[in-house]
């Protein structure tokens, strides 16, 4: 899901468009690239804390996960 916001006019008229599409389609990718090149900007919705935690795990920034059963008072 991508949300586009346009402030193309001097009057600061803003519109938000939410799209659902097949990201594997080359025609859709070219169309979105064209829309972004015309002056629209891509606004991504903010991530929740849980999404950020999963991203940290996937990117290797978290090496140990503590649960209440294996937590030793902050000792590594």
C-alpha cells in the first residue's frame, strides 16, 4: 500500500490516494514511477513498535531475545 500526497498547486491543496496493486507488474511500476516524477510524493504510513522490532530482528540488529523466563536482570 502506498499513499500519495500532492502539493503541486500553490494553494497547497492536498489529496491522499491509497492504492492496492500487484507490485510484480512492470506496467504498474512504470506508472507509479511516472506519477512520482510528475510531482507527487510518496508518504509511507508510520511503523508500529512491533513492526520496528521485527525489522530489527530481520536486519540483525537484535542478537538476543529475552523473555521473562530467561531474563537475568539485565546481565548479558
